């Protein structure tokens, strides 16, 4: 399966999803004009990945800022990973990386952690 990659722009995050290694990355800002349209190809890719995933899947999320519609898409991605974990096909780990001084992003990570029952680590970063 081909990796999924989307370069970052001032309004969209870097997306690097490698099926072979099971290592996924989201970083930057997420304020696309058409959030559902931006994330749909990635969510479709995750559905295909779930059919034959790596034994371990790790998602590293390091977003500086995202809007409300992006938060819904992030939740959809996390729900896909929750289903993958429940299927028993892959052990899922989510690393939520945030600037140690950014309480908003930290609290959002805590909210996601409470809503999605997968291994979920909050990782403060010094900038």
C-alpha cells in the first residue's frame, strides 16, 4: 500500500502516513477552507489500511492550531484507529505532542484521550 502524504501549507498540516511501518504523523496548522474535503482522502486511506495494517500503529500529532471543523476530522481519524485496535489487527498508540506552554492544545489532547480508548500519551515539548 502506498504511503499517504500531504505537504503542509499555511492552512493545512503535514500528513505522513506510512502503511509499511505503521507510523503516522500530523503536524502544523489545520484550518483548511473545506475541512471535510481535505481529510476525506486520508480517512479513506485509513479504511484501506485497516484491512491489512502493520502489527503496531503509531500516530504522532503535533498541531499548533486547528479549528472546530478540523477537530471533528481529527476525532474521525482517532475513531478509525480505535476500531482498528478493537479489531485486534494492530496495537495503536497515539502521541499528542504539544508546546509545554500551550494549555489549550494540552487540554484538547486530554479531551481526546478521555474519549478514545487507545494508548494515548500527552507529550510536552520545550520550545
